[in-house]
């Protein structure tokens, strides 16, 4: 009878050979990857992933390793692009290979795959994008100017009556504007935050899902089969709660939009998609499902963008009063003091337009943008970009490149004006970076920019913005502060001093808001 050793021995050599070949191949694989911090066993570079100022800290990694940095996050490949050239070369010029979103078990468990921004490139995504373009494209956005102007007038009235409740006024304004434009729903002016709470809930779920290392099941898919009550299975309870909440939000908002569709004065994204469609009755169920998903995606994306930009606007005007004064001088010269700005004034307000561009650059909404996923292995500058890798773009670093934007940390609208004082963003438009790359460019950008123009112009026409004032009457120093979330970074809202620019502003604002 053969000994146990003799029985096992024939298998030893083949196993050793297989392990050696695998080890050699793996070393070769990693030798070709872009440079980055040395990874720990199993955990990889999870501790190298910044938790504070993401843009600045990833810029520091790029300074050390180059504009293409590799991190292993619990076994998941992640590539960080620190320059505009790298982003353009890969995400624009090779968009077919870089237009997907990261695979996510949590997206599957939450059933969040309907969210256009998280959807992989394909027929369903193209259907969503087509619907968004037809309702939010640059040629359609002027049709929302009445809604945007009304929102700006109501915002002024809120500031006039209670200037110390700025945070609530911003929340209400962005909610009311987007709800009216997307769903046709008039948000009541009472203290009812249900619509904004829905927005926050969607943003909260998206933020958690996109944060690398947040859920261990992404690195160890087998954990998805754990029961929710088992230690380590808490993510399933979280996913079930998120799934329930998102389903309720989609249905609630869409039902409200359909209820007002018969009112021609409430033309909205939803009514445009449904009423302008030539679909047959049997196709309406699928059309309504798509419309419901598109509307919720737009609501979450546009409202959050507007909120960040408005928060940044008040901070910038406080920290850089000279920019505020120049904008007001232009407004006084073009608009005068007997009326409020209109969209028709926009071509003759280049400084205001430059100010809105500088807001996009000075505090980008998403410091790392939304991640892309590589479909198949690629090579760039001799480095392997592995298929399946998640690709981030350091939007913050690109917009703080001193060679393109001198004095990048200062708020300088003049950088977007030519020598004759005309708007000039050729090759340097922050919107071309902030709103994404390649096939994943945000289609709501034109609506967001035009809304910010009328809001900023209206506020500066009516009010002087300054630092908070203490009980002793002295100004309180304001410092730049913002949240450090991966997806969206919100500037802190202070209790700024917001005062009417003249004695008749009150009557002007009340009259305009009443109409």
C-alpha cells in the first residue's frame, strides 16, 4: 500500500509550478501598472485613500507619483488622473472604453441601476440621455427662463424678510426651481422640507455607494449571501431601507407630476417626455418607467449642483468683496436701479457671466467627479490600465492648475475676460471639466448655468453681502470651509450680513415677487 507521502508527491510539483507561474504573471501585471503607494496585503491602499480634502490630497499623490496614480482598494483597481491631458486622452479620445460606471453589488441590492449617472453605457443609457437632451438641451433651456426668474425673485423676497436664514432659503430655492422645471410641481412656501429630504436621501445613498471601501461586500462579493442578522451582514439592512426609500421617492414625485400635466402653465420635463412622445399605448408603460427614472436623476443632479454653487457664491462674495463691487458696477450700468436683471441682459453682462464661470472653477461641485470604469485592458504612456478598474479625475487639481489659472486659489472672474472686457473661456471653460468627460458629460449643465446666472445677478443687484457681525457689531472673520464628501462638496453656510443696497430695494423686490 502506498504511503500518504507517495500519494501526494505527484501533485506537489504541478501545484508549485502553477503558483510560480501565477506569481510571475501577477508581478508582471503590477510592474506595468501606473505608480502609486505600496499596497498592504489584502487591504491594499485603503489607508492611502484621503478622507479630508480629496482634491488637494490626491494632487499631493500626483505630485509624488505623476498624473496617473494607481491604488488597490481592497482588491479593486483604481486609477486617479491628475491632469486635463490624461483625462482628455482617456475619457474623451477613448470614450468607448471608458464610458461605463463601476460595477457595484450595492447598486444591485438597492436597485439603483435606474439612476442615469450610475448606469452603464448601452441602449438603456442612450434612451435616458436622448430624453434628457430633448428636455434640457441648450436649445430647450430658454423655455425654463420664466421658472428660473420667478425662483430668483422669490429668493430675493426671502432674503429681504429673513436674511439670517440663508441656509433654509437656499434649500427652498433649489428645491422649488427644480421641482417646478422637472415635475411641474409648485412647492408650498410653508416649512415643509419633504421634497428636499427626498433629494438628500437620494444623494446620501449615491454618496455611500460610490465611496470606495464603504461596503466590504464590494471587495468580497460572497458576503452578499450572508443573512442580514449575521455579523457583517448589516449592509443588507441598509440596502433594503435604501431600496424602499428610493422606490417611494420615484413613485411619489412622478405621481405628483402626472397629476398636474393637464395644466398647460406647468410644462415640465415629465410633461415634455410624455406628451411629446409618439409611443403607442402598449409602449406607454415602458415610457413612463423611463420618464420616472430620468426625472429623478435630473432632480438629484441639478438641485445638488445649484445648492453647492449658491453656497459657494455667498462665501466668494464675502471673501472677495472687490469681485462683488465690480459685478454691481456692471449691473448698475446695464440694468440700472429701477428694475431687476432679466435673461435678456445676459449678453451685456460679461463680468457676471465670468463670475458664474469662476464659481464653477473656484469650488467644483464634485472634487473627483463621478468615477468611470474601464471596459477592457488599455495602455497609456507605457502603463497598463486594467479592465474593470475604476477611474477618477481630480477635477479640483485640474481647475487649480496655475499654468492655466494663475493664482488658482483666489476668486478672479477677470481671468475669463479678454482685454476688451468680453467673456473669453476658450480652452479654459470650467464647465468642460466640472460637468464630466466623454460620453458622460452632464446634460443638465446648461440649465444649471443659466439658473446660477439669474440668481447671482438678482442677488447682487439687490443686496450687499458681507461677513457675519457679532453682538459687539464687529465683523466675524469667514474662512473657506467645505464638506469632504467624495461625490459632492458643500461650502459651509455662514450667517452672512445681507443688506439691501438702497432704500427702495424692498418695494422693488416685493413687487417683482408678487408677479
